[in-house]
């Protein structure tokens, strides 16, 4: 009928016969509902077909107030559509039983909560979660995944009843005994499999990738060659200097004594060699051979001379205003694989320092080059190709077979099935009372070590020792806690001599370490001493004092900062790079060694002890690892072939965003996630397809109206400041507030400067954030660097000349005003053509312009004849 049906009609057979046989009066039905005042229509069906038709059937006067809400839409998520329906009717005043709706969706009881009494701030703080099962799969897939999840959840909890229910066991009495027998084994296997999968995802390694051969490049300008004074006449050094001259450079050789390991002394020596500050800025490049310096610093015995001199050079070139990039050359500091071994562990420390310099001061850093012991002509030509920038690489090893670039790649998973390390006897743990050492000690006790020798500076006086000792005793291990400075060789030798005969020393785990972070420009040689003494010096003593023993493991705790560089950790990176080289040296001698480059640990790891540091690591894409899983990874690494595994949890979306445009983008370039991110960035940039010309920031700014340029730069500065501080958006960044009042420190200031350098293409000074201390001040400075001042007279002169030419050309030939202007212009040209301070006939009376204004036509033509002659 098209009218509203009552209960009696719906219950009659006649109604349903007419319903089947007669026309559907849909439009009349919608009209009846509209006449009854209905404005909210719910479609309960498989799609929104009726909703679309219903909107077309509404009377014109109700189309603006009525709404049709389908309960399902083809191709849309069912739960999301149903919730949208409920929300739609709710805001239109229809009562909704929300506790029932949300309980059904969440699978747990729902309750009402009080709303805040203030307006919503429109900022989301909820932690993002993964995609729910079924969101990307069909219903069958979702049900299968749910069943799998229920099964493994019951297994992991060792819940026999839940497992029987999941498996739909008909008679638990019959099958319960068999399930009870297999459940613990299955649960253990499941846990081990999950741990193995997680640990495998954390494993990376260093690889050396061949670089395509490039022709030896020409060099230009002055090149500083800084060498240890004692090696100035060495043939190896002379060959490096000669090849620069052969390729067109003008080498200026500067020799530095060990006593010159001071930034002021180095800056003075450089200025003297170059003949003053003015010439220093014109230097094209710097080639440092200082890593070759032998021995230790005269005052700080743990610091290699080459490392101390290199630090002072990096600081001194900035103080002296030396231009060009610094390339540090070593000899035998790295091994590219095969039978190679590092022949100079002390030079390896320079590689750790250099990686940090590349992050902190990319504007004056070139890279690291390792040469063979006896380089031939081809190797030296390859050296010039690298330092000219022709290869595009900044960490290379030049060998007889070619040039190899350093890369970080994923470790092969499943290629090695070796069992985890099984400790026995006495295991020495340095830093054993610290957070990392305690985690290692507990694992060792559980794994079967009979005696644990825990060593630290404070020993029994360290905090928490009694509790740790009790825990280890409960696990069945005998424990000795000793106070010893492992950087003191004699003290360490005395400690090892007291190891009980019934528990001979079988393994060493060197976790000890000291942090003294600071940007390179603020470090000094004495701040390297404490860090290297606890880490690299102690490792060398352990190596020498145990090399004749039958050890099953020699584990060194290195750091991700040594592998990739860590801003503010130049000393720590240098110490750990030494550890990596020591491990490779031991393996080459047939001795056990594993140096693990750790990412941050949770629960007391060095990186997580400082909230600012841990926050920075998290933002960079390096979340802290669970200690139990990290120790499991260590145990598996001991018996595997990678001498220097990298074990860290990497959040790739964040990490790739942080390394884009930096040297780390090259180092991690072979990782699939980095390649994918780079391809995506190359595919589109500001909506432009790959291969098209992409304007620089300076070009983009020049195309903006003048009034919009500085606000655009301010948004850029605020956006990058927010990213460094970990803000979701830049809305919370006050344009007038000081950077360091917002929470930046020296390390985050370096990160922000590097981000802005990459975004603008500029090379901001290290002090830029101090000189321009707020976002608005820095944005104003950037505008001056990137945009030409169009208000300057010289900028508008060409346009003014063009305008004058247009006006004169448009005037009639016999116009007296045009003639006067021509004469005036010729007079101006004559005056501008005079030599400065010149005189003679070209000098005219200052009142000449006034005379022109009152001259007749005949007089003007006489002037033109005199000025131009036959021309």
C-alpha cells in the first residue's frame, strides 16, 4: 500500500500474498515515512542500494534534514560500517545502547566514563597498534588466524583445559593424559621458536661491497697533508703526497709532533703552514695520515697517539678556518674478509672516531680510507678517486683487487644451526656488578657455569651485590665478587692468578664500560683516557693474559655507535672500534672471539640510564631490547661465524626517516627497508614523478611571494625542531622561545643542524643554533642565505633599464622629451666610463642637466653632434 503497516496486516496471509505478487511501492513507502516526520532511515541489508534509492524518493522539503544510514557497504569493513551507523543515529538523537555495542566489538565488558570538563584539544596520544586480524584478509583467513592464536595462546600458558576446548576434544578423560604429556614440550618449543625469530630479526653484520672502478680523478687547489712528524720522510707517506701532486693538487705537508695533540697547537701549526687565515679558507681538502703515529699519548697512556692527533686535527681545522673536507687514511686498520686481519688495532680506533665526525660535522668531513701495507700505483690512483668524491663513498678499503665500500647488511638466518654456547668452569665477567653484567651472570648461572668471577671497580661495595649473589647461588653457581681496575694490567694479572684450580678459567665476557659523552668540539684527550682505559685497554690486557688458556669464549661488549657512529660518543665509538678489530685479530690467530655491537638494552643498559639519551635513541628508531632476549642472542652469536655481529632492534620506518640524506643512508643502503624508503622518496617528491627536475629549496622560495618566504622557512625550522624533540607536530614549538629552553642539548643541536643542512642544502656553522637562538631568528638567517635581497639597488637595476628602454622605444622619433632623455643618457654613460678620479674633457659641468632642460631643439642636436660625432 505504501502506507505504514500495522501488526494485524503483517500477520495476515493476504498481506504477504500481495507483497509477493504486486508492485513494490517503495517511493510511496518513503513518502509515508516522511509525512510521519521520519528523518533517520536505517537500511538493514547487504549493501546501500536502498539508501541510494531512498534519497531520490524523498519529498523536496525533507531532503536537507533526512539521512539514510546503511548497516553494511560493499568493500567496507563490517565493524567500522556498523560503528559508523551507530554513531550516525546517536548524533541524530536516536538512543544507542553503547555498552552492548562496544562490548560486542571489544570482546569484554564496556562501561560509561566521565568526559573531561574542558574542550577537546584534538591531539591524539594513544599508542598506535598493529592492524587487527581480518582487516587485510578475508573472513576465512581471519577465522583461521584467530583459531591459530587461540591454540598457541593455550600452549604458551600450558592451559590444558583451554587447549582441549580449542581442539574440540570430545572426551578429555581419554585424551587428557596424552595432551598433558605433550603440552610442556610443545610450550617450550613455542617459546624457543618465538625467541629465535625475534633474535634473528635483530642480527646484522658488516660487509664490504665492491665499488665500480672509476678513472683516477683530477684534484685542484691546495691540499693539506697532515702527517706524524716522525714519518714525514717515510716512503709510504711520500707516495701519498706525490700522487696528489701528480693529479693536479698543490700539497702542503704539515708534520705534527705527539706534543701537538692540542687543538690550539694544531690550529697554530696549520695557520703557519698556510700563511694565514685568509689562505686557510681556500684549502680544497685535507688528507690526514696522523693515524699512522705509533705509540701512546705522553700523558694519557690509554690513548693512541694517532687517535689523539686526529681528534686535535678535527678540532683545529675548525678553529683555523681551514676549508675543504678531511679524509683520514689508515694502513691495515680494517679487514675486508677472507684471510685479511687488522694489523693495527690502534688505527682502527680512528675509524670509530671518524664515523662520529661524519655525523656531527658532515660539512667538513670527507671519509675514511684504509690502504694496503705496500700500495702500488693503481692503489694510489684509487685513493685520489675516493678523496675527489668520484666514488661517492666515505668508508672504503683500497686493495690490490679494487675498492670496497663498507655496508651493514642482515645476517643470514638459518644458515648456521650451531647450538648456543654452553659455559663451564670459571667465567670472568668484567662490569659484573653492573646492569648488563648482572643479566649476563644470571644467564651463565642458568646455563651451567660452575663459578662466576664478577669484577668491577667497587666489587663487593657495589649497589645490589648481595641480592645478585643470592640470586646466582639459588641458580647453583659459586660466586666471587672482586674489586679490580681491569685497565691496570698488574691488578688484572693478580686477579686471574687467584682463579681456583677446580674451576679453571674457560671464558671471558667483557661488559665493563664508561661513558663520557660530548660533541667532538667539546671533547679533549683526557676525556678519551677514562673511556678507553675501561674498554679498549682492559680488552687488550684480557687478550694478552688469557691467550695461552683454552677458552671456549672471549666475548666483548661493543656498541652500535662504533659500527655506525653515534653523535656525542666519539671517545666511546673509538674504544669499541678497537674491540671489533681485536676480535678479528684473535679469530685470525685461531683464538675464540666475538665482539657484539649492541643496540640499547632496556632495564639498566647504558643508553637507557639517561632519559634524554633513551628518548633520542627511541626517536631515531632504536628501541631498547629486552635483556633476556639480548643475552640469548649473545649466547647464539658465540658459536657462529660472524666475528663482529650487530645485534639491535631497529624500527625501520623511524630509522630510515632519520638516516635519509646522511652518510648512514649509504651505509645501510643494501637493507631492503632502506632501499624501499629511498625508492618511494625518489618516486614522488612534492607530487613530482621520478626523473623530473626537482627545484631546490632556494628555487622554491624564490617562486613564493616575498611575504611568504620567511613563514615557510619558520615552518621548516619548527618541523625539524619538533622531530628532534620527539613532538608529533610542530604546533607546540614556540617561534620566539630559545632552542635550549625547549630542551635541546649539544647533541640534539647537532642533530637539528644536520637535518637543516640536508633540508636547505646549506652548510650551517656548528654554532648556528647558538648564534640564532630561536626558530624565528634562525628562519630569518636562513632567508638571508637562501633568497637574494630583491630590495638591493643592484638587484632592480636590470629591470629599471628594461623599463626605460620600453618607454623610450614607444615614444615618437621627433618627441623633444625623447631627444632630451637620449642626450642625458649619453652624458651619464660618458661620466660612468671615466677612470676613477679621472678628468679631462670627459668631465662636464654639474649644471649640465639643468642646461638640457632649457635647451631648444637646434641646441640639443648640436649637443648630440658633439657627443656622438659620426656615430
